[in-house]
C-alpha cells in the first residue's frame, strides 16, 4: 500500500493558498482515480486502487507546522512505514509550476517537513515537491505561502497539478528512480527544446 499525503492547512481560509498545493494534488488524484475523500478529523482521506496497487490518500492532517505527529499516527494505524509514504508539499526554491521528486533529505527550511522528520525519526521518505517560487524581495516567505493564488498563477498551477498526478502514477507503478528520471527535468528538455 502507498500512503500519499498532501501537506497544507485546514479550513476554507487556506484552501487556495500556495502552502496548500499538496492538498490540491491529493484532491485531483482522488478525482482522477475515482477515490472518494471523506472528512476524518482535520483531514480528508480516502482509499482505493490505482491499477493493482492499494493507495490511501490524505490531505491536511493538521496545521502545517505540526503535521508530523498525526502523520506518524496514521502510518501506525495503517501498519505502514515511511517506505510506504509519498509526501506532497510546496517548495519555495522551485520555480512556480515545476515539480521535483526526492527520495530523502533535509527539511530545507520547510516547517511541515521538519515536523514530519522529527516525528518519524527519519528523513528517508519520498517527496513530491511543487514549486511555488520565491516572493518579491521584501515580502516575508511565511506571508507569501499563505497568500491566495492569483488567477494568473492558477494558469501555471493547473497543468502542474496534472503533471504532479502523472508523477504520482509513475512513482506507484514504476518506482522512484524511473519517476525521478522522467519528471525531474525541465519541461522543454524532455522534447529537446533546452
């Protein structure tokens, strides 16, 4: 079984902020894979199959900066380990709309990832990072990720969300190495444009 968790903050006030892009991807995956998400506590969760693979989808387990303990509890309840986890989250260091798959690593200043690493006692789990870009020079990063996405940005994020769900399908069916080779490239480079 694969546990896919999209990081974000609960509540309508945060639903369309950059920090919740992981949740958008869980919602899109659920729609594409015909998995119904049910509210469970602060989370939306649902189980189903992607081909022959069992998947559990979860979004917004708790507020971003304290998401580690509920994630640890969810892994325990499902009798899974971090090896079964794919964590989906925003990344300031990636250009808006880019995606990157990573097998392990530090938190890179992301407090949600920091909370997960501390709770699980390991940084060895798969991440699907979604680029949200950096704020303007004088804007605080925390304020930036909590702002609503503009309509212009949604034109970038729409295709990105679809590509991220494609990446999840590749991760589940073909493994981390193949997915990294396929999706950790610039879009134009795949077709020889770069």
